[in-house]
């Protein structure tokens, strides 16, 4: 790899290092996964809508029609935060490419879910802690009360959560669980159960690039708790990374606690 290519790779990874939302937010009280809308938007980008102008196009009704301006603004704000606010060429560009596979394809849904979780601290913590523990124990049932209890536990140490009204907490819990169902992590309309979602290789590569951007190396990457978003153990991660290595997207070798991992594919998605 040339010096210019190495520099470009490092710059792309540096941008990804700012992707994670570390502050708890009630933003998702407005909407859930909005799968239909995100598919429409990213299909539009794949067809030529400029990434930089997507938010305005949503609000002005040029992308999402038959909706009120208030609804369009709400959806535009949510999609912007999740997929356009940090490294949009990488995140939004990849989702545009994935949209070609269909609105309910693993390529689109798993990638959209990954950034939904990385851009929402509550979702990430709930899945990688409470839901992960249930999954490991074989208890797959989860309901709104579980998430509300999790929110209450966090409220003891988090000032912004303490200020949330009960109505905000209830609406937020309902929307997050509905989003997890729409992304494939839960199944069931009223009684929800945890299931392992279908994950595309592109999503694995994205999460790997985020972890590298945050400074993780070697075994620490395999042990990162973020893989729990996919309900994966370190053994599952090893299998997935071996697949990326066969695709020649990365170089990956593992022997005991010794891990060699390097990117071979440039960490940006061309449109």
C-alpha cells in the first residue's frame, strides 16, 4: 500500500473514532427504526441524491412524500444524527450501496442497526448488558418493563436521565424495543423474544473499522463488548473475521491470545 493510500486510510479511521454517542439521549422518543423511510432516502442517494443535500430534501418533501412537514423534519433529524452527522461519505454511502439489496435485506438492516446503536448510548448499553446477559442465560423474553428498569438504574448515576418524565421513559422504551424488532434483534409484536439477527459481512467490517479507529488492537478487538450488539461471543467474532480475511478485506491471524489484524480494503465505501 502506498504512502498516500496509508494516509487516506488513517484519516478515514480517525473520522470513525468520533462515531460513538457517549451521552444518554431521549431523542428516540420521536420515532423508532423508520426502516421504510431510511430505505427510501438511501435508495434516493444511490440514484443520485447528493448526501450533503439529503436532509433538506427530506424536510422539503422531495424524498418522503405524503407526510406532514413536522413528520418529515422529525425523520430528517433522526436520520441525520444516526447516519449523516459523522463521516457521512462512509456511513450514508455504505447504506446507499446496501439499499440495492432491498428494504429488509441483512445488508441494509444490519448496517442501519449498527449505527442506530452506536449513535444511541441507551440502546447500546441495554443490548450489550441486559439483553446480552439474558441471551447467555437462555432467557429470551424481554418487554418494556425490562428496559424501564434499566433506565431507572441508569438514572441514579446520570443527571440527564433523572430529568426525563415518566411519559418520556415509557415512549422511549417502546420505540427502542420496536426498533430492535424492526432491525431483527427481537421478534414478536406484543411478546418480544431475543433472536440473533442476520449480519452482513459489510456490517462486520464497519464495526471492525470503528473499533480500530477507537484505538483497539489485537485481542482487545475480539473481546470488545460491541460485538454483543450482534449477540456474538469472541468465538463468533473470530469466525466472522476469518471470513473477511478470505474476502481479502483484512489480514487476520489468531493463535491463542496473539492476534494479527490489519485492513487490506480501504475503509471507505465508494458510490
